[in-house]
C-alpha cells in the first residue's frame, strides 16, 4: 500500500485524504487542532498534531513523514495583523514554517513534494497568465508563497511540483455570498479565475498517479465569465440580493490559463461550469 503524508487536512486536505484512501493509498494527515484528531482517525487517516511554529511538534514531524515517499504541503499563509498594531505583518511567518519543515524532509523517506500554492504569486496584472509568466506577487501572502516555492524547488534532496490554484470554490464555499447586495464593486469586466474543490482533488490525484514531478501547474477552471456576469447569475440562482458594479473605471483583465494541466498532465476538468 502506498503511503502519503498530507500536511494540512483542512477544507481541501481532508477530502483529498478521503479520495486517496478510496484510491488505495495509506494516509497520514496533520492538523493544528487537537479536537480534529479523532475526526481524522474516524475516516481512516493516521492523525498527527503538528504546528510548524512549535518546538513540541519536532518528534511528531519525524514520525509523520516516516515511511512516506510523497508529502503534500497544503497550509495557507494565514498572515494576520499583530494585536495593537494597525500595520500589516511583515515577518516571514509562512516562509519560516517551510524552512522549519525542510530539514525534516531531507532526513526522511520523502522523495517527492507537492506544494499547494496560489495564483496570487502572479500579482494583479492586465495579462494572460501561463506557467511561463514570471511571478511578481504584490501581496505579502503571495510573496511568501513564492519564496516557499523556491525553497522547495531548489532543494536537491527531493523533487517538487508546484500547483498554483485560483480562487477555491465548492458546494459549501462561494464568494457570491459575501458579494450579495453590495454596491460600487470594481472590475465588472474582469474574468473570474476559479477552480472547484472536486477538480483540485482530481488534479492532485492525477499528479500523484502519473508521478508528474519537477513541474509547475496553474490550477484554474477553463471557465472565465466576467465578474459581473458570474456574480449576478450566481446571486440569482441562490436567491440573494444582486451585487451592483461600478463601470466608471476600466477593469483589470487578468486571465489565468490551465492549458498545461490538460495538454501535459492529461487532466480533463470535471466542473467546466462553476
């Protein structure tokens, strides 16, 4: 039985773990919440409590990685403001977590790493984006994700594939709910760059099953209506107040393509209409 370790069994990691179990894998999964350990165990996942900013996790990390050949890193930056400080946190909290993790990977049985990143590494731009586009993040989380990507890809002890997902949506997660009824929304003509949870899992499974390592993939559904069209239609379907958009300023035209997912990896998207 093939064993995989998933660092971060949250909104995406947990259903991914369940899909891997269904496909004959043995799964070790981590969480930062002690109450979630029995939940993971109930699904047949070998559970671990790991916080990369805590020294108490050190022996746990070693056991978590032991006997696995593949590690999926699925932890968001989650950069927040400091208490009593109105400025944005600049410390490289996420980067430090990756730096903490890497020596353990080097000493473990891990041969391949799949790093779940984000298309935020490309920054906001009026351009069509492919994997060949130079990443120029303009947010702190994007900058730290890109640095984390480099730290993993440049390490000679294991092979790393980077998977840059667009906006994540699912049956229980859609940004339309937070947009409903709002007015003067910007960028009505900007195309959406979303991906459904089912396709996130499908792409990861395809990478694992085909051993597609040392690659960078953009994970975005080939469905790009404008923000105004998409949010208006979704609000109507959900019975929510319609959002109102401001057409006074020109819209950004950032379009992210996932042709490599289809043409190189050979993956066919499940959710082609989000």
